[in-house]
C-alpha cells in the first residue's frame, strides 16, 4: 500500500472549456467518510455538457462521476458497502449517489435510491468545498451517506 500523499492534484473546471490542475492538501476524513485513491474515471456526456457551457451553473467544479479506485483510508463507522459487503482498506470501489434520505424513494424503496428526488452525485457538486468530491483528481473523499459498492459485491447488485 502506497502512502497517502500530503497534497494531490485536482482538475477544476474554472470557466467554459477551461480546466486547471491544482495541487491541494488531501483532506482528512472523519469517522463516517472514506478516502479513495483514484485509478480511473470515465468522461460522461454530462461532464462534456458542463465543460462546454456550464448549463448547471456549477463553475468552479471538480467533475468526474464515473470512476473507480482503491480505499486508502476508512472512517471507523464505515464497515460495509451499500449492499452489506464488508469494506476494508485496499478494496476497490465505485460510487453511487448520495441519497437525500427523506424523499419517498429513499424512505420506502431503498433498492431504487438512484431514483431519489434530491440525491447528490460525487463529481457534480459545485464549489470549492467539494474539491476532492469528484473523480477527476488523485483522490476522492466519499462523504458520510455516500453510496459505495465494493467490486466483489457487484453480483449482488444484479440480483436486486
Ligand atoms: Zn454520467
Ligand atoms: Zn431521496
């Protein structure tokens, strides 16, 4: 396991078609959060729309919401992924959204939280306070309540 860097690169969309790579201190995590070393990220059509014209008014934003990487630090309260599979440092994960927890879907239909009315998506959270909450960087911090899946659990998702 490589050591966690003190500073890491974050790709920030600072204007239309303008991405700045910044080097920032890697955030600490609390007991409910997870720090992941990014290993790859797709570029979604949504990323492209935002890059070309900021239709959502999100600038400045760190984009990238379809990534994968390895857990390098795990808050002590985070013991399992969304499907119940145990999580450990070294496990490879992907993210889902961070559901609102209060809409009808969240309350009554936890297997379909991707249909949540007010969920947040890592990589589509505007503002400096969310740098390191997107996948276009060296690390991503998964905030408390963020849905993550351990790779080995993917078979379980398909059975839902
Ligand atoms: Zn997407
Ligand atoms: Zn919801």
